[in-house]
């Protein structure tokens, strides 16, 4: 979580966007390319801001975007340079993944008041 806040310069909307992007990429992390539909990106931010968020992450070297796609066949793809942690370092509550795997719950599970 600390890396997300550093990369996004503590911008809550950008942090939520990056959190959801990394969460989406995690189970796909061993793929060469990760196909990512714009509907997901819009859901994580908005139609007006998702491209700006992607450009900023690309400028910071977090992702690389690829522009080939085929309508109704496959979406545009990205490649991430995120350093995924070992599953032994996962954020757990009572030895389980947080129930509501959203940004706020992960923050609560990660840090104590």
C-alpha cells in the first residue's frame, strides 16, 4: 500500500485506480501481456480520467501500453513492471483475504490507527 501512495503522490482517486489495476493484474502477472478492457478502467476511475491515469503510470514506468486490438475480439493490452510480493506477504485479516477487497478495507487491514 505504501508504494501505491508514493507513486500516486497521495492522490486518493489515483491511488484507488492504481490499487484496482494492480489487483486486476495480480492473478495475471505471469502473462506476457494483460488484456484490459476500457470498461474496467472507467469503473475504477471515470471516462474522463482513466486515460490520464494510464499516461501518468506509463510515464512513471509502472505500465507499458500496447495499442493493437480487434473490435469484439480482444482489448488493448498492458505490461506492468510492478514488483508483486510473495503470497506469504499478503494482507490478511484472521488469516483470510479482506472480505470486501476494496481500497478502504485494504488500508484498514494494512495500518493501525
